[in-house]
C-alpha cells in the first residue's frame, strides 16, 4: 500500500516539475503543448493534472485542434465531474465551436449536452446560466 502511495506522489511531483519547467524554459508562443496537455487531461478525466496545469497558467478556454474547449470536450464525453470542476475554475460557458461539415452554426457545451441527452450536464449548465 505504501509503495502505491509513494509511486503516486512521485508521479505528481514529476508532473509538477515538468509543467513548471515548460513554463520557465519556453516563451509564450511555444506553450501550445501545455494547452494541449489540458485537453488531454480533460479527455482522461485527470482532475489532478487539470489543477496543476491551470495553476501554472494554462488557458482554460483554449480551443484545441478540433476547435473545442476543455469544457466542450468534458461535455462531449459526458464527464459531469470534470464539467463541474472546469466551471468552478472559470471556464467560459458561452465558448463555442463549429462542427466540421455542419451548417447549423456554432455549439456551446449546453448545446452539445442537449443534443447528446446528458441530463446531469444540461441541468448543471442551465443552473449556472440562470445565476449569471
């Protein structure tokens, strides 16, 4: 049991070190990789890595290669825990993406949740929208 805990702690320390090192060694224009790391952390439901990246200045509203923000990706994969966390951290609820090959315009996280029938996320996003 202790070995697992030590291994997990070591992984966290290495991740923090790599993120901090990236921010100190590379200029702003080379930080694209850390933004992509946030997209990856969201897709893997890795809240701990999301926190580390955001604490080190990664843009929570970054649009990835497909044009999706971390919030939109978490919604698309039906990760209500990640959606709630990103909202708490300040994700833009009105951020949109244009789905390739779709003529009907731009989609927000709420639009995606409605289209895919993710009731928990729909209610969460509507409640946040109503409070704003």
